[in-house]
C-alpha cells in the first residue's frame, strides 16, 4: 500500500507492481527531475523521488516523495531494494547503478548515459581510480557542468528505455 501523497517514508515497502514500469530517482542531486516528470506523465508511469531530506515534488498522484531516514546511503539502499526488471533507475551514483543493474533494472545517468552490465565494471574502476587520484591530490575538481546537450541526451535515453520496456510487455 502506498503512503499518502507527500508522506515521508518510514521505509516500509512501497513498490509499484512488478509488471508495471516505475521510475526511481536518486533525487538528492538529480538535475533532470522536471524532465522525468514530463516523460512519466506522457507515459502514465509511477515515479518515486527518493531523498535523504524533504524535497518539493509536484502534487500528482503518480509521484511519490520518499524521504528516508538514516545514514548517507539510506536512499541508495531503498532504491536498490526495490529495483527490478521493469524499473528505471535514474542516478549518477555508480555503486547504486551496479546494484540496480544486478537486480535487473534499467539504469540511466542524468547525462543520458545508460549503465549496463557491459559498462558498469569500467565505470566502477574509473570511479575508484579517480577517487584515489583525488585523495593523492593529483586531480581536483569534479565533472564538467551539466549542459542542455546532457539534458537532451537524457530525455532521449529515458524515452528509449520506456519504449523498450513497453515492447518487452511491461505496462505503464
């Protein structure tokens, strides 16, 4: 059973039915939430906006705000526990992407880059290497600024994922 709109989650199971397409957003730093809402509305998909703190979301019955208490990885844990075939997870968190891929979910980064079984190993290795280089002081700074090109690539990747799942027999 879903919590009332806008209710904070006490981490009871609040899933979309497994034969329906659902979108799970790792929302704390996600720059494409408005785009996700538009695509979800067009396809009539359920959206779970998962964050560690309160976040404004549109007042729509198909959007569920989930505020998870606890440690820094609580939102990741909540999403990973519910990831399944037919789910689309939007995250830039590579370890979370890995967990969700292993559960069968489609995973897309905010720049439109899909994470797949074939690409996640290299993404994890690169992440670990960059973390080590930053710790040694060899590399400073972060990723390049988010651009309109990234936003367009994301919209295209999300639409492709939704269409692929619909063709595979998943319902909106």
